[in-house]
């Protein structure tokens, strides 16, 4: 429990919780965030055209020229060129000389791979998360860091107990959640400072860490212990225990946690919960051992 996680081994010594029924497992869709407005609100034609362009280019690995896209899309050349230029500047498409073919850019591929990896990971991780939920009787979350935001990518909840208000896709603050602390503890200090500058340290209640100095101290403890706690820092009445999930290159790629009412994550039960969460994190880490492209 006190062994330094290899994923945190190279971090500077003073760099700065995660969040039904068993059927409500990690593959269940989250509650809808938006109402179905298809009958009342018109869609955005330019966005529809843009998405159609991306889908068409993706189906042609050798690329398509502006003229080819005009013929296939049936759009005015000026409008199509404006959309292509926008995608090119944003990194979703690249224009290849000398013939000017447009191909999928790095950002488009990265987003597609992230979506694929998350879906595949949820499918493989689900049995492991369900096992932890049944062993602890607590809600289990799996999260990852995406553009300075902690995103819940899987969730398993027990039938009994007070419901934890989370869903797949929910964004949570890093500085006051156990999964978030595990994820940002692996960041270099300059990236941590940039994250704090961009996201801030929102004060949820009196227990929330709201200074970079205190966050650095907390993250140092996380690195040394290889687990993190949320002691009613995000929501009063709820506590969480989290642990980092690492890949074959010892990089923190995700974090897993158990969450529940304070009395169910009490100090007397904490040692056992920490061990259970760390064992689950180790099991989940094996899912990343066969991804050489991550190394």
C-alpha cells in the first residue's frame, strides 16, 4: 500500500472522489442529456454538410480532391472549400500536395481511436468492475483524462444504497475526486499548473482543496500511496477511494474508484477498500498490456 507506483516514479516530489441495480452496468447508456428536439428544432445544415464531408473522406484512404468532393457532394465549390479549410486548420483534415487530395488528419484519427478505445475498454472492463461492485456493494467508476477534463467512461451501481448522481460521459473536477487525483498526479508540474489555470479549483464545500499548494501536497501523497481519497470533497455525505490504471509503459491511462455514503466508506473499512480498488486497478491495467502503439 505504501509502495510508489511506477507510473508516478518520475514525477517531481512536489507536483499537486470519483464518483441503481446490477443491471445498471458499465455498458448501459447514460441518462439523456438533451431532449429529443428532432420534431421541434431544425438541425444545422452546415454541420450536417461538414459531417458528411468527414465521412466521405474517411471512406477514401487515398484522399479526395476539391473537384471530386464537389462532384460527390453536389455542393457549391466556394462553400465546400470554406468547410475544408476549417477542417484543415482544426487538424481534422490534411491537404496533400501536389494534387491537393484531402485525407483524414491526426485529430480526426485521434478522436475516432479514443471513441473506439473507450468502447472496447468498457466492454472488456465491465466484468472486472461488476466484480468490484459486488465485493464492496459500492458504485464503481472508471475515468480517463480528456483535454484537462476527467470523464467517466464506465459506471456500475448496486441495487441498494443512496444513488450516486453520475453517468457515463459525465465530466468531474480533478482536484476533488479520487479518480481525478489519480489522473493528474501523473502530470508534469507545468501541465498541472496549466490545468489548474484553465479549469480552476472550484470550491464545492468546506472540504474541497482550493489552493495549488495544498493540491501539490495531496498529489504527492497519492503518488507515494498509489491510491487517492475523496473525503466529502466533491459532495458532503459521500466518500470515494480510487487507484490508477497504467499501461505497459507505466503511464496512467485511467483510474478506477468506489463511491458511497460516508458511513459505507468509513475509516474502519478503508484499508480493505483500498486493497480491493488497487487489485482491480492492477487487473484493469492488464487490458493495456497488448497495445504497443501506446508505448
